[in-house]
């Protein structure tokens, strides 16, 4: 297993998310990191419903009260902790999760 630094925890506002490009499985991919307190959840930035970026509005990943990740194309709502779609056209499907670790204030992708 290898860890790749993607950003500092403080680069992602608490209860928000930040998009970026990272190497995943040897390829450059659009990803985003959602933060809840000291936890970080990373996903491919790709809606399973329509194969579009979740943030059609750049870096807008959440619904109005920041309780769900929301696709800005069709409004699908995804749980922050596991990426499961709980409402919308892809209900029951999930975002593609990426393993992360947080160590000394740094977020790493774990491959």
C-alpha cells in the first residue's frame, strides 16, 4: 500500500468539500474530498446517473444545509460517509469511494 498526499485537512473547510485532480489507479482523475470534523471522505467526481461531474457549479458539492453531497446537474443526494445515493435518479447507486487517511493534519489517498 502507498499513501499519496492530496491536501492539508485545513484546505477543506469543515462540513464542505473541495475538488481537485489526483492520480488514481495510475490515471489523473477529478476527485473531491468532503470533510466532517477530523474525517475526510474522498470520491471520484463523477455522478453514477449521468456520468457528469458532481460539481457542475465549481466546488459546489453540498445541498443547502450541507447534510448531503448533491449533484448539481440533477439534484441527486448522496450520503457523505459512504457515497450512497438516497434520493434522485440514481437512488441506490453510489459514488466511487477512494480510501483516505488523515495523519498530522494531512489527507492521503491510500492505494
